[in-house]
C-alpha cells in the first residue's frame, strides 16, 4: 500500500517513515502510527504522521 494516500493509514499501523533530518539520505525509521498530521487526502511525498515514540515524519512504506 502507498504511504501517499491518507485513507491507507490508520493509528496502530506499523510503518516506515523518513524523518525530516533523514530526507537527504532516505534513511527509514520503523514505528507504530499514533496520529496523522496531514489533513489532505493525499501528499506526493507521503502522509506526515507522529509515531508512538514521538518521532514525526512522512510515511514511505506500510508494513502491516
């Protein structure tokens, strides 16, 4: 599933995100979605979320 569609992402899903400081390298951070921060239905760079760990980034892959 694509991380660019808001409808694909729900709190509790395990995802890989790119943190702001990792955008140049593309390093992925894995975690569980706590809250969706993007209000629009889709975003070309990925929906912005906050993980349960408190980290904020854009979803690149949905794991579960």
